[in-house]
């Protein structure tokens, strides 16, 4: 009889939060968890996702959008959630929430036409922006500054858009926060399949600190090992060519 495979590639899609929690508890020797332990695990998993925000860029959370420019507007705000405020208007959809950082920005003309063009903007720091003498100068935007605050991320452009520039857009590439676990245990996690092992081992590490401290060091080593491999695999590698510099001192 020939071997039969599932033909499916959706384990991460159907691997619900309650199964993530069950797997993590089993790894530290707990089976048949109580209600308060489920709540504790869900809280720990949310904290784990926050900690991943300190592990560099997560490429599955990188997105692109176009900001609808307004004449004389210097600052465009993207809130953490709709309860914090209304995010800046973007095209072709409404405002986006949960942006953690803005990586790149370009001034985009003739959007969505065959003559669309992008003019890259230079990202500057706080001190550089503070040194601009007239921050309300109008013209074609050429520089931008990003502030990462508790409940929002702001994009400040310089010069601010004049009447001509206001007919166009700022195209940005941004990094979004990892979505919360949510209240439904049937939810899937906001992580790609490559990070499923490190998500489970990370939760087991967090739970061991509360329920099996004698295994915490062991769980930490497993977690860091699996997360390192996942981070190394994340993204999409480009062709790289390295040419050594040749030096002939006696010629």
C-alpha cells in the first residue's frame, strides 16, 4: 500500500490558542489545567509577543500603505488601536492601527497609474528635525522623522506639503505590532509556521517560572535555541556578492 500524506499545509492556521497553552503546560509536566491557569497562560503569551518586539524586525508584520497628504499638515498619527484615536487616512483603505515603526518613506506621485513615481525621503533623528528653523515650510516633502510613543507612532514630514504635493501621497513601509492573543481560545496566533516551535517553548519557559521553577533554566535554553533559529530564517534573503579589497603595498 502506498504511503498517504495529508496534502495539507495549514497546521499553524488550525493550531488554536488553547492547544498552544496545552502543549506548553505539558512541557513543564502539567496536564488538565484549571480555569485560572488558562487565564495565566493567555496573559503570559501576550507578554511573550510583547517581548518579541525587542527581538528585531518581524518580517511577516511588514506592510506598505500610502498616506493621503494634506496641505500644511506636518504630523500623521497611527494609533495603537481605534480606542486610542483615529489613525491617519491612507489609500486605498482606511487608517491603519498597531504600527510599531516606519522603516522607509517615499513621496509618491501619479498613484495607481502607469506613470507612478517614487522619490525617497531621508529619515532623520530628533535633533536634526529640531534644528529645522521653520518647520511649517511648504514644498515637496524630502525628509521624515518618526516618534514611537506608548499609544501611537507619528510620522512628521519636512517640508510640509504645499497645494501641489497635497494631491499626492507618502508611501511608507512599516512594521506592525504582533496581534494580541484575544479572548477566544479558538483564535489562531499572529505568527507564521516558522515561529510556532519558539512560541510554544517560549510560553513553556514563562509558565515554568510560575509553576515549575526547577525547570526554568532548561526551558529558557530550549526557547532561546528555537527562537534563534526562527529569527535567522525570517525574511527573504537577497543575492549578496562580497568582493575582498586587494592591496599590493610594494607595487
